[in-house]
C-alpha cells in the first residue's frame, strides 16, 4: 500500500487545488480598452464591464469567458500551495521582501 502514498497525496492536493482554483482572485469594473487580455481592443466601450479573474487564471467578462484556465496539473498545485501556505514567489514562507519580489521593486 505504501507504493501508492505519493500518488494519493498528489491527488489529494490536486482536488484541493481545483476547488481553490474556482475562487475569485480579482474583480475589476472598468471601461478601458487597454487590458492585456482585451478581446476587442479596437472597439470602444460605451458601458462599464466587470472582469472576474479566478485563482486558476481564468478571466470572465460579464459572465462570458475571455481567457480560459491557465493553471492545470502541477502548476495548479504549486500555485495553490503558494497561496495557502503564504509562500512568496521566491519560495520562502512569510517573506519580508514579498512586495519587492512581486513588483520588481516598483
């Protein structure tokens, strides 16, 4: 039975990460055409829109998906572990320089 321990642990993490991935990371209400994921950058908006960015990297605008899921498999598990264990992008837990690491010092 111990030969399956690593597979079971990975599956447990993947299931938890998939549930976490459905959560909302950012809500953004705007009328800009300058978003990096803008599907129609040449069409001027006359109304405000609501963009929802999920933990998986998926982006919807007014309930229409405009960017599909970005994180899957091991990449999703890594992102979930970083988010749930308060881990900086440098790999250190509770890093004092996290702001510098995520903003490149700006």
